[in-house]
């Protein structure tokens, strides 16, 4: 951390900053420059809150040199982390993993129908919300435990693994009984009570980027999971808030190579929420895999025009078949392959 | 709700939209125009998810005419809602209510010292975090129950009411035992499990706007509280994410008159988080009150340079005294007055 | 256009809106609904400024049904527009066109060196700024006419076509003498005097999206060119302003399929400005082509560490060779091919 | 400027950075830390483009310590700059200056009518567009020279000074003949050819912040004017692009105290464009003056519902009278006064 002094800072002001640093148990290293003095802080273990210096007299700004996260960083662990799933499936290795299914579990026939369809098309993991976070209290909130039960049945019938969302600490335990991956949704990326509980679960976690979260904040939320002992983490880019109503969100495809450089964790992409528009899902799925995504999360509904939520961005099964065909070819250009269905015990 | 058809939409496509509407139990009203046809949906009770039409063949876009919220709206209740607090204090009436205190409760001497100082300066409610949502797992996370205990003591000693944050459903009960107002923080504005629990608490709720929440989303989160039966709600503008690093957030002062027009709920402003910069807090507190804010939430610390969190945006007690003096004069221009300390039973 | 009345609007208020519409020479079509009345405007030729209704008594909001642009839209012209360049090169057809070169023309040896290198690697158009729009008046502003002269020489020597930016109306004439494509930069996307002049030039125009321009605004700026008679237009996505300092801009790859749906104009992508980070250029070039981009604009510098501008985002020639290899394979997956060098007369 | 090396940077990589700095004629000052080495650059005169270091091997990031602007900064000139206008009127001193008038000059009766009305209400400067930058080529583009002529007549009749916009370098000369202040609009904030010409005009310039411009970029655009010799500059906050459709723009009131700290230049506020909503103009005018604005720019139209542009955000004359009354009272709280009409020679 560096404390940059104003051009006009007095010697007394500089001395006070030095003193404040030393009082906290660190070493201060003043570096006088032609235009102004900068004071470096040595021995900072990352717990230091630099904001306390910002408003001291004579201080121009405080600059954080070290990244605030640790265990998620590439500097901490150079090789890619690989998440291991039942049946030998992995995320973060050579394979590109396709997760697909409806926004919400609506009925037995719906979820079983989609599950068979997406398995046939090439998906290996079934998505589907049992507990739905909805902006309005009057929107459909999911089938709850009944939805989990239907997911369990779909898993048994098709051999697909299951990813589904937990909304609160108690929900983590319920979801963990059924799902192979516990999803933390975008609205809950900084629900730290939820993160701590998920960090103690014995299941992999899919952590979606918040609607206005920086990459640093996403990585710090993943750090909560690691700090609790869970290192089976998959990150997910799903679009951030922008100014243009032409799309529901701005799908930040660049986040994929950015995360890959900063962190050893795998990252997948959700072009369904990322764009919010059905006819943009396939081109942006191609783009995400071309940028290096380790997997895709795609909304598929047997009859999108009648979906209880997110119909406008769901693919019909036939459209998903075509998506898989195209994505497979893109993956091969990058020397990767789309994961084949695993056998579930 | 209106479904706007493309210029080139066929009669069959229009008929299919009409049919879809009627299948859901609503009336469809096609309105042919010179350039294109629009289909109105009559009898929509707000539960209808328009997204299912967006991707139907021949549809250009879906337009929501009715606001998605109900009980929070001015159309539902024309007169201002007033939140009633112990000792006769009210929020949402003529008075401008000042809440002040440290970001975090750090120690008994700190919280008692600040409490006396802000009470003397003119605050009537003490703020101070016991449970702190922190971006990094390695940052100070608050004193927890011990912090609540210290707030209770400060309340007894000074007669100030207390507002403090709950982070999860269980925390709501703990906080409700001590606090006069339960705070839902910006990161949790769409933590719906938390909102539902707070909606069932018998205490007023301070709901802060999320870092990238629209006004509509803020009002829908408040609707969650109302839908559970809690109508003692205070909204809070605290800055949204922007592109300019010159300030920590973009303090959206206009949200104040916007909320006042759309809703009957009171709204206060937090210029400390809104700007993130100590020397901008007082001018922006003036601005917020000039725009019609029903109160202010201000961070005050006895020694901001040594605060364990948010030091850069906290005022020293003497600066807060000056803020109150200025705000008082602005309130009078608007025919309002700064609330005087209440007597707590 | 639709004028939506408030729930509480009186008959007199509705009548006043109807009257206002008819006074302007359009037909008003009131549509009473269960919750509120909507008044449609028929015969609106796109010149009507709806904002005048917004503040009339009883009006809730005004909704624009028709897109504000005409000639750029797919509804106006269903088939793709193809831009024709000397030597038979086209943009907007099957080929993916690679434009590459330095941010600024710095010297004869620099520009000739890069030109030969990028031609060998597979580029068919040379980019390089002679007139540079710089945020600071103290930054290098380009070589001006001397830079144009060097571009002319590079064109002659290598057979590459040339794209370079014009900053003002007079500059359009200077640039048009040398360049095959006149570039309008992001900062000037709404410099309407410049657009009008470029619309009267007899050369194709590369129009870059403004840093915070919506797709609609981009298309309306292109409409300025078409309205002046120039239909040889190439659009360019180059990143928009976002909140995350992890990248220089948010590279909005989704803009590519969005533009392709709304408009018949070709669109290319500039991942160099889009990301601002050298090691993100190649993955995002792959992503852009995978999303359907009709070409790429890439910064290449013989010695990026010593570039006078934009060094951090420029590729070294060897990196560009690798980019072309990868992009070629992605284009083939989509049934396209990277354009081969043309013969210039 | 500081070049921060990666934790793993080798001695050779550090040496290469040092060498690169010295080759450019500056001194390098390597500062080894516990976690990584930082290399300071001494003697940097602000012309150095740090981006060339960003991508050198072993470099983590480059940090700009010195602000990139000079003459606009408070460090350059500590006391407030005051802009002097005919008749003794000043901007940037004790007075709060009110500029008002229609978006566009539409006719003689319109502009004379508004001019008399706003003068009576307390405005001292008449605004009104003769050359209008419009997003669509099919929107009303202003009366041009005829509009300037009408502004000249209004100035003579009422004694109001005149501010009006120039769209291109030639327009600067035309506008300078009539106007007391040349306006550079938001879309042209980085039209550097226009800035250079305005910097050579002998008239004060009103420079509006671009729709997505940072404060630093605004100040650098003002630096263009200063660099050409024009120090009679008034900045203007007019709203930036945001994500919430509830308002046309996000009116960044905090920009006012931010600019006042960084720069000696005066800054006024335009709540009409800032909010885009008529009923938000008066509360936000109060807020802007409460935050320290040196003046206001307000759209007033004799019959807003029939305005040819921006009707939804224009005040009727009676509403402006009330705005002035309220703003006058706020100004007095801050120890300022609203400027009285000057006598024009």
C-alpha cells in the first residue's frame, strides 16, 4: 500500500502518516519525489484498511498495490483448479461442460422432458430452480422442496448431474442433499452469511457474478468459500448492468480471460441471462467458448412461450441441439472438447 | 401490458399472440396501426410474466404499462406514510431526522463517546454496525452480539434510538431485540429470505438501495416487506455504482423526489456511503435535504483516522456539529425542521 | 407512439391529449383499459417529439413504438449491405476482413514495417492514426498531413488499403484523398457536423460506437450518413464505459448480433480498445468473430513497449500472426473465411 | 508515475524497466518492498505515456501519481477563477448566476416572450439553441443563423446576456459574434478541433460534461481551452448516463464539490437535462445550489407542451418564478446571493 502525499504536504503531515503506520505495527518507507512524497507501507498482510489514511491532512490518495484476495489468486496457486464431480466429470480441465435446463422447475413432466432433451443434445448437468429469487413478491417463487424432489427424480432417470440455487443458509443444507453443485445466484453474491454456509458444505459451489460486481469483488466472494475450506468452486459470468436497453444485461465476455489470468478457478458463462434474448444465446455461447469459458449454463424450456419465468431467453430443445453442434466446433478450434455424459452412481 | 408486433407480422402471428393471452385467462385487444399492430392485455393482475411473448414470432417488444408494484405506490395510497418510533419521533412527516454514528461498533468507549457527541449535535438516532457485511473475508466483521449489547447500553445512557443492520434471517430476531429500526443493507436489498423475515418483525425497517438497483427494484423490495404485513418502512439512497473513480459511488440525489412521486414511503439519504469522501459529506447532506430527504444517515467517528472501517468517509464530531447547523437552515427553507431528541421510555 | 394516462386521469385530461395530437395533424386513438387509458398516435412519421406529452396533466408516460431510425433498419432493407472497396474487397459479405496497424503513425520506418508485417500475417487493410484525438492537450496528437503522406506510401508499397480517422469537417477532405475508408472515432460519434460532411464524401465510412452510446444512437448516427447519401458504412464495436477498472472498457460483444438483427449494415469489432489489455486481444478477437463480426480492427506495433500511444493494448507482429491463425479457424466454423489481400490499382 | 512489478518479477525484468525509463530521459527509482518492487519515475513532466510499461514482462501495473492536467488544477492556482461578463456580471464569485430559456430558439415571439419572462423572474443570462445537435437526422436541427439573429434581438430588448451552442469550428465564429458565452455541448466535450477553436475565441466558454465523461476528462477538455489561451471557462454538470430508466440521466450533484476541490474553475448545474423530468427540475436546482453550484442553466418555454424539443423537461414561466424564489433562499443559507440583472452596453 502506498500513501501519496499532496504536493503541498508539510513535513509534519508526512511525519504524522509515518507515525500512524508505525502505530499499527507496520514499517513506513517515505519516498520523496520531485513533485510529491509517497509513503510505502511494508509488512502489510492485507488486513490493513487504507481508507483511514485517505482523509489525513496532506494526503492526496491511497494506492493498493497488493490484491486484496489471496487463496483465489494465481500468485497463490499457479496451476488451474479442477472441480471434481460424480462420475468422473471435471470442470476446469480440458473439457467444456454444458449445463442446461429450465429457469424454474415447474412440474414433473416439464423437468423430466427437458432433462431427457438436453441430455440427448449433449448436456451433462441439469439446471433448474426450486427456490427462485424474484424481484417482485407476486412473481412465481419456485416449487421449493417439491422442486428439489423433482430434480432428484430427473437425476435418477437421466444420469444428469444437478445444479440448483440456495437462497439462504438453511436452503444450503436442503439443496446439498439433492444437488451435485450448489448455486449462489447473482443477487446473493455478497450475501456473506450464505457464502459462509456454502463454504462449509461438502459440495461444489457455482458462484454467479453479481449484477454490478467487479471481478475483484467476485474473487473476494469466492475467497469467502475458500476461507471456510471449500475449494470446489466454479465462477460464472452472467451479465452486468449497463445503460443500453437493447439487451437485458451487458454480457461481459472479457471477464473470462480476465478471471483466468488472475485466478486458478474455472469460470463458465451464462449467455441466457447475459443477453436476455433468445436469439442472442447461441452466438454468445459461441463467443464465450471462443474466449475460453470452461462451460456454459443455458436455459432450455420445452415450450418457452409458456414458461413461468424467463421465457424470452429460453431456448427450445431443437435450438439447444444446434447450439451444442456449433459450440463443439468452436471448442475443437481451441483444442478442447465438450464433455460427454458421465455415469452417475 | 402491450405486445407490439413487427411491421411484417402476419395475421397468423397476431392470432397466435391473441390466443396465448386468452389461454392465460386474460382478454386480448388487438389494435391495428398504420405501421404495426399492438395487442393490449386486459385484466392483467400483475402476475403475468410478459417475457414469454417477447420471443414469439412476429413480436417486436412487450411494454409494461402498469407498474409491477402495488402497495408501495402513490396510486395505492396517496398520502405520505409516517413511521412511528418510540418517544413520539416520526419519519416521513414534517421533521428531518438525523441518524449518526460510527460505521462499526468497536468498543464501549467508542460507541458511548460518539453517542453522546452526536446527540449533543442534534442526532436523534444512533447508527453503528454490530454485524458488518465486508467485501473481504479478512476484513473486520463487527463485534456481533457484543456490539448489540453496547448499542443497548448507548441507547439507555443517551436516550438515542438505535438503527443497526441484520445480515440474515436469524440476525433479524437478534437485532429486533435491541434496535428501534432494523437496517437491511445495500448488498442485501434483494436477499428475499431476509426481506420476508424482516417483513414479519414488529419493528420498522430501513431499506437501503442496492448498489445497482433501479428505483423500481427498490420499491419492489419494499413491497416484499409490505406483503408480509410490515408497513413501517424507511427507504435510503446511498449511492449507486458509476464509471468515475473520482467518488466511491454516484450519489443519486434525484432518487429522492423520484421516490416521493412514485411512493408514499419516506426516504432518507446517506451521503457518507453516497460519496465515500469525508469532505463531500456536508455539501451532499445539504443537497439531499434541499431535494426533500426525510432524514440523513451520517457516519461519525471520534477519531476517523483510526476507524476500523470506512474511516475515509467518517466525520469527526466537530464536523458533524457544523453539518447539523447547515442542514437545519436548509430544512427551514423548505418549511421543515430537524427533529429534536425524543424521550425514550 | 403511445401516450399512457394515469389511473386517475380525468376525461378532460384525456380529451386534452387527444386534442393536442390532432392539432399536430395526427390521428388520436384512445384505448380505455381496465386500469388506465392509453392514447395511440396514428400517422406519426417519426418527426414527432413525444416528450411534449410527458408532462401534460394526467399523463403517466409516453412509449415509442416505432424505431426512430429508418434507412439503417432491416425493416427498410432486408438483405445485408455490402461495402465495396478497391481491388474487389468487400465488407459485410462472406469474408471476415482484418484491419491492423499502429494506433498512431509515428515514422516512415514504423508504418512501413508494420504494414509489411500485418500484410504478411493476413491483414488486408492498414490502420494508423494521422490525426489523433487525445484526452490531454499535452499528449502526442499525431503527425497530421505528414502521417497521411506516410500512409499513402505504405499503401503503395504493400497494396494494403488504408483506414484512418478524420477529426473535423475539413479533415474529412484531407483523409478522403488518401484513405480507402474514413474513420469516425468514438468521441465523434455524435459530432453531427462531421457526420454530415462524411455523408457527402465519396468514400466508405467506418463509424465507431461512442463510449456510452446505445445501439439506437449508433444506428441514428449511421442514419446521418445515409441521409446525406452515403450508404457505404461499416459500424464498429469498440467497448463501452463500465464500472470495473479490471478492463479499460466493457467490450460489448453482444452488440454484434444485436446490430445484425436491427440493421443491414456490417459491423466489425475492435478488441484492442475494447479491452485495453494486450493479452485479452486475441481471446476477444476469437469471441467477436464467433459472435458474427464482419471484421476486426487490431492495433499492432513493431515494438509495443515503445509506442507513443496505446502501447499496452498493441500486439507485437508475432502475436498478430497467431491471432490471425486462430481467427481463421473460428471463421471457418461459421462458414466464413478471412479475406485475402486484394490487388490495389 | 510508479511502475509496480509482479511478485515474481526477476532482477532482469526490473532492470529492463529501469533502462526503459532512463532511455526516455527520466530517472528511475527502484523501491524493493517485502512483497514486490516498485519503480518510481522522477522528472516526469506529464508527457510520459505510462501505457508502454503496462505490458512489459514482470510489470503488474502502472500508477499515475500526478494528475494529468495542469492549468485547471487547484495546485496550479489556489484561488477561485472568476469569469467576467459584460455589465459587471461575474461567475465564480459570491453570486449564483441563473441562465434560463428554451431548448431551441423557435420564433421571434417565442424567444422574446421567454426572455422577458425569465428576466422578470430573476435570470441574467438567456439560453436558447440556434444550432441544435440532435440524435436523429430527422429531428428539428435549430434555426441556425436566423436563430442567432433572434437571440441578438432578445439581448437588445431585455438586457439579458446570451449563451448559445457552437457545433463546429466555423460555428464558433458565428456564435462569438452574438453570444456572451459560447457553449460547448455534452456530445462535443471531446471534439478537440472545436475545443481548440473555442480556446482561441475571445469569449468565455461554457463547457458541459460529456454524457459518460469522468471529472478528470472534463478537466482535461477545459485544459484544451486554457492551453490555447482562454481562461474564461465555466464548467457545467448536466447528468451522466446511468442504468435506471426512471430518469433521463443520473444528475451527478457531487461533481460540484469534487470540481471545486480539484480545480479553480466555476461550475454550474443543468437540472433540466440532468433529470429530464419537469417536476424534478426545481428540487434538483435547490440541491445543486445547496451543494455549491455557481449557477444554474434552466430550460423554460412559454408553452412546454408544444415545444419543438425537450418539452418534457422545460418549466413554464410561472414554475421558473417559483424555482428562483426557492433557490434564492438556499443561496442565502450558504452566504451567497442570486445575481441581479446587469446593464448591458
